[in-house]
């Protein structure tokens, strides 16, 4: 079956760095997405990785290793507004998004 | 660009009634739209894929006669929850792909509709 695993909850301090991991097993692979979702709102796109390596976009970076079925989202210089759920999603061979359960990130001052 | 709207943003209805949720792509044409449902503290669950001018493709376990999807134009898809029950209370989110860019990977999400069935 298809499976995406990510931690349920993480806590970090304002100004610090946090890494959210995601492992996946899917039927086919057409890229991995990270989305941010604030409570009661729809997800917003953060990043897309289809090749191995690190993609940097401002304070956020995303890494992918296809051979290991592994990705992480790195958030630097954490701000209180970064408190949200972070969803890992993989596009399978049918171009359908398979979603992880999300990681709730709590930022403390 | 690439804005998707949903209406209503929230709705309360009585058990047994029907509710229609609209999903519109405001500045692009979307041949494909997706309908998701999200229960509290859970991830998004794909309900169905809606293609303009054809019948929707429903995911396993989703009743097509209960969740009616119509994608009559390139900018509008509707989801009607028929004979709603309290267990249908959830956050319903639509997303759309931009036909014009040819990018099959990007999905743009609407702001979601909070449905509460009493």
C-alpha cells in the first residue's frame, strides 16, 4: 500500500531551526510537495522536489532522497507565524497526491 | 494569479437537507479539479477528481450518489452533499490545475468550506 509518515507534532523556539522529516512508500513517484496549513485554512504550497538534493527558498529549504524514500523540510529563523501544520505529499504514478497526516509545529517564544 | 475561491466559506445545515459548495478558478481555466475532505487533526483525503464535461472519478469508499459533483465549465465545479448527516460535518477543500501552463504538478487550493450538520 501507499504510506507517508511524518511526526505528529514538534516544538521549537522562536529564532531557531527545525527539521521536519517525511518518509514515503508509494506506487510510482512524480515529485514530493510540502504544504503549510494554518488551522481552519486550506494548504498553501511551499516546495516541490522531484530530483535528489536540496531546494532552498528563503527561510525554507526542502531536501529529497528518492533512493531512501525520504524528504525533510528545514525552517530557519523561526517566527511565531510559522506555527502551523506542515503536510508532506507525494504525487504517485497516476499523478494523484498522497498526503501525510501532517506535522503540527508549535513555536515557543 | 492562480486563485481558487470557494463558496460558502462555512455553512450550517440540518440533518437530511442538501448543501452545495462551489469551487471557482478565478483567473485561469481548470480542466481538472479535486475535492478533498479533512476531519480535525487528520490529513486531507481525496474524495473525487472532477474533469470538465465528464463524470467525476470517485475514490474508493466515497458514495457518488451522496456527494454529487458537477464540473460544467472550465472555471466551476460544484459539490453537493445530499441528505446530510452529522458525520458529514467536515472541512471540504477543492483544488484545481491550471490548464494553460500545462503544469500537471501544481494544484491551487481554495480556502475551504466548513460544513456543520446539526
